[in-house]
C-alpha cells in the first residue's frame, strides 16, 4: 500500500468524530449554522430589507423572510452577476453555478461564494471519501486516480471578472493542487466546452490511467465507458481499470441503473456504490452506510440551514416550515435552504423523505415540478422509479432512460399515462413489463389506484420503446448534453413526450 494512500486515509478518518457529533445533536448544529448565517446576512442589502438585525429566532426568520423561488431571487442575483457587492452575501462572488433549469426553460445562475466552496462543496467531497473509507478500511482508492465527469465554464454573461458553469466545473477549477493530483483527466480536458470532443479526449486519457473511482451521473458515466470500450476493444471496463473500487453517483435515482452497472458495466461483486446529493445550491447529503441503498445522511454543518415544507403547503409564500428537529418519517417535504452562498429560504425544487431520525437520513423522492397529476393521481418521481425498477426486475430488463407524462381524455375516451423508454436490455416480455409497471404504481399510490379502478378515469399505461441512443440524441438537440443535464422523468404536460416522440417518428 502506497504512502499517499495510507496518509490520505489517516487524514480522512480524523473527520469522523465531527460527523458523529453532528449525527447526535442535529438541532444544536443547525442552530449554530442559523446564527452564523443571520449574522452574515445583516451585512447585506437583503438582510437590511428583511430586518435581519431584529431576528432572534427561527420563528422570527420565518415570519420576516418569505420563501423564494429562483424567479423571486433572480433580480438580486442578476445585480450580483453585474458586479454589485453585499446584495445577498457580504463577501465577493466570482463564480456562478449554471443549472440546466429542468423546471424552467431559462438557465439558472446560483452564486458560489468562497464560503460555500470551502464549507460546503469541498467539505462534502472530503466527508464523502471519509465515510467511504469508514465503510471500507482496506480501501486502495488513493493508489489510483479518481475520474470526475464534469461540465464546462464560460464568462459571466452579465459582467466581467467572474465565470459561470456547471457546479462540477466550478468545484474542479478551484480544487487545491493535492486534489488535482489524485484526479483525472487534467483540468484542461475536464473543462473542455464541446461535450463530444471532451468525451473522446477523456476516453483516450483515462483508458491509459489506473482509475480506481468514478464520480458522476450514471447516464453520462455509461456514455464515457462505452467510448472507452469502443476505443480499447475490451468487453467490460474492469479489463481497462482492473483496480477500480467505487462509483460515487448522484443527480439521478440510481436504482433503475443498479442492475446495469452491477451486471454489465462493473461485473464484479467487489465494486461499491456510494450516493451523494450535491446540487448547485450546496452539498446536501452523503450515503454514510453503503448497505442502506438510496439513503443519505443529511450533512448539517456545511453552512446551510434547512427547512422542510409539507407538500400541500409548498406553493404558499409563508408556509408552515419545519426544522430538522420537527420532521417526521416517511413524509414528503419540499426542501428549502438558506446558504452561505447568499440564498435565503430558497426552494431547491426537490422533495425529500426521511428514512431515519437521529441520524437524519433521507431519500430524494422527486421534484416539486416533476410529477403527473393531470387526473388527480399525484404520481411523483419516487413512485415512477419504484414501479419501473420492479418491472425491470420481473422481466430481466435494463433501462437506459425514460420519461413519462399524461395522455389526456378526448372524444369520450379515458386518459392514461404515456411512457417513452429506452432499454439497454429489453424485457423478455414487454406486455408483462407494462403490467408490472401499472400494478406497482397501483400498489404504492392509492390516488393512482383509485383513478385506475375499472379504468374509470385512467386506462393502462401506454409504453413506447425507442431505439438505443434516442435520449442522448434528443438531449443533444436541446443543447443539454453534459454532466449536469438530466432527462426529465415526469411532466404534468406533454411537452417532453411530444417533442421526443416527434423526433423518433421523423427518423
């Protein structure tokens, strides 16, 4: 075992006592974060407008400061991007994370401060590895390179002396030299603008490296690995990276991809998978126990104050908002954050569900705007992921991507849900797949089941199987290729369905 591997593991294990203390006293930790944020906010225009100096408690904060969407905060963010100081946060802002804006056609620019880089994104990356080492004390991950699949950076479109890009690109650009040393490819290649050229170059470089870990979304990981296999002529990536150990994944639900990775991409039981919840707004959660699939520990000391809004109140300007000590198990909450990046009571757009308390572990259950409720069925992304996973397990199928939306009632005919699915391995019985998909949704969602009863409102789902590469081509046509862009899973309209099916029928 190399000295570097031994030294880094020793340093990372020193982080564990702090994490354990956070797990035991979540309320105390969050109160300290809240106090620090309010003190910083007092020195901003936003804080003066909302009388931060008079805020003595969380209750005061919730009364004086409205919950904000991106659209609400954008006039302030735009001023920051144009160079104004102390608008939302007291320290200078030179970086902006550009979100794909899946719930809004316009790109979103999230301020990234020095504090949010150091205390959230970098701290999260270190803790991710610390928790992985805690699960795998014999790890040799640092004897090789960590492969990061990121985005690109561009000049700030509103001003000078600052840049905008995917959060992964912002983080990579600011990594310390020791962290750059243990990752691949070089920062020049990692930040290349043209995505397909970058993938080609990444494949060339990493096919020659001793890659031991991978960090990225499963969808883009598959695309890169396919290019490496095509380049090398190998049958699976472990022939190229024999010492590969762990994939750290996030951004999309991994469950529908799990069998594909375990059986085909990394065909070895020794490969481990760790989930992270790292967004443009901050690093939120890490899987601390690799045996608890899909569950992540909420990291409470990263300069982020969390609030949780019951779904039925999510659209209210002053909704009932719960703190970490008030949440309950197995209830869906809209996630609201106040951060050391200058976001205040900001609606992230995700819904979460707690699977354990003390420690507080959660699952991302969906998006506040990504659902199907055209008939009162309230199907969320978590429902869809569970149903499609069961259908795959029952029929030996492996999916690459999918999206779904409503097929509305017309001319006296009942409506239904319409799915577009691309398989890596097609079901052994497509009708059986469709049946399990429908039956599972009925079992886990009583509203859907009620609408499906005797086909009174909804008929069986309609499923379109599209050729391999369809979703990649569709995303490319929309200008949304790259590590931060995700296929929208559900929509309450036919926007995505009609667009992608139109492209398929054109072929």
